[in-house]
C-alpha cells in the first residue's frame, strides 16, 4: 500500500490494539495518527482533535504514533 493510499483513504487501517485504557476514543486516536502521518505536527494534530471535541496533549499523540508504528 502506498503512503498516498494510506493517507487518502479511511482510517481503519490504523491498528489501535496497543491501547490499554480507553480514555480516548479509537476514532480519535486514528485521526490524530493520520494527521501526523500526513505531515502535520503533533501539536497541530492535537489542536485538530480539540476542534472535534477531544482534548489530548501533543505528547499523547506522539506516544500513540510511536506505539502504532
């Protein structure tokens, strides 16, 4: 799968089985990871999630990205 296909399609390809606690909805984790993979910073991804009503720090997104890789 090319990177363009991963970023332009749905977010279901992102495996979030690493999540131990469910403080953050799975869809929000996927959106944050996808935003970061598309080239935005973790701070920008955090701000995007805040616009969607999910308040998480950039550090949380950073940790999720590294756990998902």
